[in-house]
C-alpha cells in the first residue's frame, strides 16, 4: 500500500480531501518502511521551516523595540519594552488552546492556517513601523498578534509526534523543536540585514535614520545609517506565502489522530474560535496591567502573568466542546494534586 492509496482510502471513508490519511500504522514496521516513513518525513521537513517562521515573528519585537529606541520613536524605553513583554505573554498563552488544535482540526489544516495567520502581524508590523506619529497601542496590537507564532510551537509538536513510531518520536520532536527554535537566531540575523542593506530596502517605504549606534551579531551599525525598520515585518511575507502553499499541498491530516476534524472550513472555524477565546483573557489582563494611556496600570507583573494563565485555562474549560472537553478535564486533574 503506498501513500496515494492510503490518502484515497481516507477520502473515501471520511469524505475529506486527498490530504486526509485514514490508515496510519507507524508501529507496523512493514507499513512504516513501505509508506509511513516518506509521508512522516515530508510533513516534518515542512513543519520545521513553518515553526521557524513562527518563532521569528513571535520574537521579532525584541529586536524591533531596540531599533525603535535607536530611531527616535516618541516613546519611553519602558513603553517600548512593553512590546516585547506583550508578544511574550501572548505567545505563551496561545500555547494553551494550540495544544488542542491537532485533535480538533487536523494537522495539515492547523499548520496551514496558523502559519498563514502570521502574515497579519508581519504585514501589520511593516505598516505601523512606517508611522512614528501613530499611538503606542497600534504597535502593542501588532505585538499581541505576533503571539500566534509562539502558540504554533504547541500545535506543531503535537502534530509531528503522531506521524512517527515511538522509537523515533524523540528524534522527530528534537528536530522539529531544535531547528524550529533557530527562528530566534534567524530573526536576529535577518532583521538587521533587511533594515540596513539598501537593495533590500525595496521591500517598501522610505528609510529612517539611526540616531544612535546599533548593532547585530556581525558588528556595529553606526548612527546616521539609513534604516528601513518596516522590513522587520515585511521580510517574513516572502517566506510565509510559499510556506503556506507547502503546508496546504504537502502536509496531511491523520484521521487516526483527528477523526472528527470535519471539512477545512469547519476546521478553520474551530481554530479561529479557540484562538479568539484565548486572546480575550490576555487582552483583559493587559488592560489591567499596562500603564496609561493603554491600560489602567493596576497590577504588578507578578499578579498579571499568573492571572492571565488562570483566566486562559478557565476560558478553555468553559468553552470546551466535543473531544476537547475530555482533554481539558484530564489536564485540569493536575490541580487536584497537592504538589501541583
């Protein structure tokens, strides 16, 4: 039995697309060597760059905030570093719903949509960075939206584990997580490069001028250097668009893992629903935590972060449906343990 036959069987049994695989037996050595290995590794090699871009978009505000300071954006240092904090807490919170997405919506559907979702903060960031006079909340909104990239780690890892036999899951997950985490290093190299190399300034917009010396891993960037800071966002579009196509045409949904994911439209609706719910407690917490004019400035960091986690878990518990309800109940069982 080859991969095409397997996919066709999935279509016939579940009414899905040719990317749906119904017969998946990675622990059967004959099946694995004859069919499974090729399909599994194809999904892995697509998953790695998709996750890498997720980490890059999630982490880019650490570089952008510093460059905004060096370029003379009219915000204080504390205000600019809220951008890094917002992206960080949003990405961490998004991992809570992301851990359920593969079973509910299917691997190919999830990785395609969550990778494509990164286009919004990438393009949006490129737009807002061209406007020094825009309010702080516009930049904070883009940082919040970038948190999708952090959430992608949870769905990516749970997706890849289902493709491999137990004896190879550690290797597959190590490759996925380890190489995917190179997104942080990639971002640290790519962003200063596309910001300062004139030929790459063709991505769009007018340059600004560095008011202070900056730098990157290969040396100093002197004050007075023309800087296309908007390319920190726009640059990722050139990898996200082809990656989205690769995810859609090259990855698979395992019906043995997500038997009730439904059509792609239904799967996309589930993903959007859960991600929207996850943003609600984070936005509420940030409103209480962030200083004026964005928020009320009522909470310290040590209260805000645990509160965000608790609220996100509570929202997931209240909003759980179908198979997710049983999964949430199992995860909440840990709170009955005194050591927890």
